[in-house]
């Protein structure tokens, strides 16, 4: 298990190219879930400032925010395009669809 300092170190050393697909998703949809990023829930919970800095280095310069739904799935989103309540509703529907399928 990595501690917070190790997580921050790993994110700060991550190549911006690794987040290129997530940056593209953010530009197209303004929303990307944790299964479509090189980060997981732990990174979002403990190292969000470093995650945001890596997205900026990768070319996404707008502010970012993150929300989670019941600890099951997280989304990184552009608050200029989405409201947190909208993202939570989308995550809820996504989780219910996966559970039903």
C-alpha cells in the first residue's frame, strides 16, 4: 500500500501523455470517470491538486472538480460545463445500469 507522499510522487512523475485520452474526453464531454483515467479513487481522494496539475501539464487549463457516488465511481469534470448535481445524477444512473446488467 502506498502512502500519500508516494501517491503524490507517482502522480507528479507521471507522463502527461498518460492522461491524453482523459483530456480529450474532458474537451469533448467535460466529464471523465475513474475507469477512463490513469487514476483511481485513492488518487482523487488524496492527491487531487497533483491530478489537476498533471491535467494542466497535459493541456487542459480549465478548472476541474471531482465528485463520487457512494464510493463506487468517481468523475472528474469541468464545472464550467457541468453542475455537481448533474454529474452525481449521471453517476447514479451509470451505477444502477451496471448493477442491473
